[in-house]
C-alpha cells in the first residue's frame, strides 16, 4: 500500500497510464465490433468476435481490479474474501454450463422416440 | 465510544475494518452480477427467436464507458490528493467524479426513454415491424379522449351496448374510466333491470336498485357487499348442514372410515333453500345510446360481439375496426419469420414473399425487392474481397442473418437517398434518439402502415415485455444504474460533508474515500463487461 507522499506521487503516474490503456481498450473493442475490416471469424459477427471482445474486457477488468483497486498488493484476507466470491461465481456459472447437457434442451426427449 | 481499527489496521488481518466489510460486500456483488451474466448467457443460448444483435445505440454506451473510466481515474486521484493533504484538489477530482455519475445517468435516461416510446409488433406470421405509432384524427383535429389526451392508434374500439360487471372482481379505476368515457360520448350506463335480492334470512326479496339507475362505484360496492354477505351466510349454512350430516352418518356407521361413507353424506338442498340469501355474482348495465369505448389492447380480450376485460367485465357490442397504425415504420424484420420457415423445412425466401406484409403493403414489397438487390451486391463484394473456399465451393464470408432479412431505418434512408449503406452519414442526434423523421422528410423515407388487429400476434413497446433480450438488458443496466446512483450519493457525501472530518481526522476520511472508491471501481468494472456484452454483441 502506497502511503508515503513519494510513493503516492509515483502511483498517480501508474493510474494515468492504466487509465490511458483502458480508454485505448474501449476504442479497440468498439472498432473491432463496428468496423467490418477488423472482423474475425467467418461471418460479419460470430462467436470469435464475442471471444475477442470478452478477452479485451477481461484484460480491462483485471487492470481496474489490480491497479485501481490495489489488488496487486493487498493483504491475504482480501484475496480470500474476493477470491471465494469469484470462485463461487465461476463454479455456479460452470454448473449452468453443465445443464446445457440437460435433456430439457433435447426435443427428442419429449417426442418419445 | 471510540470505534476501533478505523485508521490503524488490525494486527491479524493487516486491514482496517471497513476494508474487510467492503470486500465482503464486493464479493457478494460479484456473485450477484455473475448470476445475471450467466442468466444472460442462458437466455441467449436458449432463445427461440433471433437474438437482437447490436440493436442498442452504440454511441451513448461508448460515451458512458469513457465517462465511467474517467470517473474511476478521478476518484483514485481524489484519494491520492487526500493522502497528500490537498483538500482543494480532492474537491476538484471528487466533483468531477460526481459530475460523471450525473452525465452517465442522464445518458441512460435518454436511452431508456427512447426505448419506452418505440413500438414493436410481431405479426401472426412472425414478421416484425418496429416504429412509432400515430394518433387518431377526426378530420384535421386529433381526437382526444375524456381526459383530453390524444388517443394513440393502438386501441380496441367497441360499439358497446351492454356492460356486465363481476361484482367481486371489478377494478375500480376501470369502472370510473368507463363512466367518464360514456360521459365523454354523451351516453349513459344504466342498470338493465330491477335488481331484487333476499338480504335477510327468510324475508321476501328487497329491491336493491331499479332499472335505469346510473352506474356508479357506490352502487357496485353496495352490490358487492350484499353479494359477499350472502355468500358468507350461505357458506356458513352449508358448512353447518354438512357437519350435521357427517355427525349423523358417523353415528349410523360406527367403525367405518370417512372415505367409505362419504358418498352417502349429502346436504338436503331443498330444506336449505328457503334460508339462503341471494348471491349477486354479476350485474348487467345497458349503454344508452350505444357508445364507442376504447380500451388498451393489454386490458381486453376482444371478440366480434362480446369482449372481456381483464377484470372479467363483459362488454357486449360490435367490435369496430381497431387497426394498429404506425405513422413511421423504421424497421421491417423477417429474421424470425425466416427462422420459423427453416424450422418447418421451407425456403425462407418463399415464406417471406408469402408474408402478409409483402402481399398487402406495396412499400414493404418495394423495400424487400430493394433489400434483395443490396444483399446480392453485398454477397458479390464479400466474394471479391474474401474469395471462395476451395473445398466446399462456398464463399468464405456470407452476409449475416440481420443483413439478409432485416430492413432497418438506415436502410430505408439509404434507399430513399440512393446511397449505399456504408456511405450513409448519420446525424449525431440520430445515434442517440433513433431516426429523425422530420429531418429525413419522413413521408418519402419511412412507410406509414395500418395493421388490422387480426394480424397482430404480439405488440409491445421496447420494454422488458418485448423479449428476453430487453428483459435482461433492463435488469442488468437498471441494477447497474442503481449502483451508480448509490455510489454517487456516498461520494457526494464525502465531497460536501467531509470537511469537518478532514480537519479532525484526515486519515479516517482518506480511508472512507478509499472504500467508496473501491465500490466505484467495481461499478466501472461491471460496466466494462456490460458494454461489449449488451451493446456490441
């Protein structure tokens, strides 16, 4: 944790840099989604565009969490608290992914064949 | 009492208390929003209609992203200024942060407002029309309803002769509405025939109301009370009688189980009849002379001779032509129709040519023919640019479903101006508010369309009711907006009421601002995902 004036002055420069990266990331996301020449994948818009967009968003989100929210140098307790929440989300979202194999999505299940 | 660990960290965790608290809270927030995001994924995967990809205006979303990232930076600068004991700079940065929150909410408000005024309708054959409804006109003047409001051309019109209320379920404000509508049309709603009922046990019937009595809430409430009293009285009598019968039956059949003798236990209906009161389940009124009533489509299930309101009020009378009239159509969308055709094994192009819109609406046909030409041009261009796949013999890139089957307002504009899609330049205002009908000389650009009621499958504004996309959009952005408001209130409190604490205990205030800032960063972090997922995908 930056507490002395020198350290804070130094970290302000980091914040400015990270802010710049975030602005840049937003512009890239926007361009990738709207400019046809930058499309990836077969169609104008498909799953690869989604994947690319989400990767950029994840990078931006990690930057906010690590630098602005000081998660790059926090106490252990914070990692445990936040990490457990994150794990819960990932595992629950994983459960919903498992449910995609549920016969409720299978029309033949109900047709009796 | 002194609160411990507000400035100094606890030895075991190394943190001051509020930091533990905010991280606990943020962990729960992560789970909340994570739940909504996985709901989004599920709704999108399981959607049985073409998911509306990139339908939201991107520019307001983009600006809002910049605004939130900017405010995330200023809030961290504000905290740094407090740590360096620069009160003025803190005020400046915190002020910018709060201003950013206000800008964000204003843009969000504009975005929501545009949605709530935008009408969509799905026809019975699954073609979708989007645009703006008009108002009924009599000659040159707009027709006004009894409240003096213009009547939107999406009303069910009934030439009512008779109205029958359910005495238990009638909805008060609708009754008042009917009375004032009748008044407005210089007509009267009066009781159809004398109403007499037994209201005291064993007494002869009493006249409760006479034929010709005007409809009033007071009258209906009086009848409701009489009805409910009678029902309670009769119910109590029947229960008592049945209890007596069971007692007798049990005495007559010792040792037998209830279900063995149940078929023999019956109330003596005839003996009970003279004691019963009259239940008045429904009460009929006539409309003299017959008058035109208009109803919101969602409130009424209409039919040729008798329509039923949602409160079980029956309205007898001829159903008048109640078309839904778009003064401006700004999208004709055949994606859903094409999807249904493919599901049935039909050729989507044939199904579209057969649709009601193409057959009955010259402009739709013209626009569709134009769109087919544009798609062909696009296909050619894609082949030129990306080539063919050697193995399958198919082009490497094909137009998307949306490009093939949806004619949006930008296409209408391009068609009218004779300019290709790519070259069209759009006024900044339109990026926020949608098509500018007046500026575009709407009559030449956006068709006027009257839809007969029997063609309407489902109609709604662009509200959560329209489809699950708008449902999850309003849920996630609404919840996020509430977080913005909440966070801004807390930060504004530090800004406007923090001076005293700054003078007495600046470290404490710095810690508070850090905690508020953590929440603010989280709000930004959620938006970083919301923007691409809802606006760009």
